């Protein structure tokens, strides 16, 4: 019996190695949001930071620096990010990626439940990671004061650590001073001033609409307010547990008309993506169309997204688990 077991060990080891590789590929696909360059970058960054260093040295646009640092934060290990900073202590890119990873690590430590469901130990670890992220992002700014990305990430830190509104405004204003059309800064500001983080949902929606109305033609910010509506809807459903109120909100004809009009006039609806962060706009509008059964516009969005969306990308909107059934209903390939 022991002989038979030993004889199967090479096969078992082979199966384990193949399974790990397949899991890595699946995870890299999820964390790269359907971007081929990001996928290759992630798969090349399992053992060292050289691919990250090379890629980030060539990134000049604010949206690219946010997008690829976010992808890396979801996949590359914290240990590898720390080693990159240690080997290159004056690299703005290393500190940016470390800051992004520490924010992700904070959420991994906290978990994604409501505040009263989180243990004291998890809160402590969450705060430690965010404190360290703030330091790393400040170092990034010290080495490069022209990039809007670390300022956008600092909004996440400020939100998680319950900073005053003045601090949040300071980070947001610094981000948009460097890139007025910055999707990440506007999106994180929506969350920062939302009611679930001690703000006011009415003010959040007002902020988002003002930004959308001021957005230049072709800007993704024209659809920013959709994110605010999703936040308010989920607050009613999840935090207030007001199912009837959430249902009425979701079924509002005024909101539906406002979103559909803005969407129909947008570049997104014409399958034009001006920035790397445009993919997140698509996740927002497609999830809303799914929730509200706007099948015509949902089909258009899923056709544009094709293989660049997975169920998890609809998680916060509350549509997770609905992607495959909706594709089948619309006659799209699953």
C-alpha cells in the first residue's frame, strides 16, 4: 500500500502544480479586468518586481498609472512590493504600487462586511495597513509631485481612517489640480463623502451630478453620477435594510431617464474608451442596467465588454451572480 502511494506521488505533485498554475491564470485574468497587457504584467510578477519596474517606467498618463497599480495591488504579493521598495528606495513607482497594495491588504484584513460585523483585531490590522499606505503614498509624492494617482489613493486612506472632510477635500483638490478629468479621484470622493462613511448621500449625489455636468465632451465623468446612484441604492438595501425603499429607488423613472439619456450621449455607448479607467465606468452602467432590467442597453454594454467582465465585477452593485443568466437571456455567449 505504501509502495503504491509513493508511486503516485509524482502524479499528485504534477496535478497540484497544474492546478496552482491554472488558479494563478484565473486570478490574473480577474485582476487584469480583461486587459492583455495587465494580464502579462501580473503573470510576470509572481517572483520578482522587474516587470513592474519596467512597465511603470514607461507609464506617463494618470489613468494608466492608476489602472496598472490597481491591477498589481489585486494580484502581486505585499512581500514582493516591499522588496521592490527596499531595492529601489527612491522609486516613485515602487512607493505607488506599495501604497496601492497596502490599501488592498487593509481591505483583505478587514473583510467586506458592515462595520459592526468586523472584529476588533481585523479593525486594528486594517488601520495599520492604511497608516502604512499613507506613508508610502506620501513618499511617492515626495519623489514625483506631478502624478494625480497617489492623491487619489490617499482619498481611500482618508476615508478608511475617518479623516475630516477638510482632509478629503485637500486630497481631492490636489488630484484634480494635476488631472481635472481624473476618474479615480472623483470616484473615490463619491465614496469618501457617502453616508456609509459618515457623510451625506444627498451631498454625494449633488457632487457627482455637478462633476458630470461640468465634464468635457467625451469624458467618462459624464457618467460619474451613476456610481453615486449605485451607492445610495446599496445604502438603502444593505445598511438601512430598507428593501421596499431600495426597490422604489431602483425603479425610479426619473433616475432611469437621467441615466439612459446620459448613457446614450456618451462615448461609452458608442464603444469608445478614451482611458484605461473606462472599464470601471462600464462595470457601473452595466450593473445598473442589469439591476433595472434595461435589457437593450445591457446587451450593448455586454457586447462591448465581451470577455472583460466577470461576476465579481458586479459585486458591489448587487448584481453578482446575474452575469451568466443575463447573457443567456440576451442570447450572448457565456
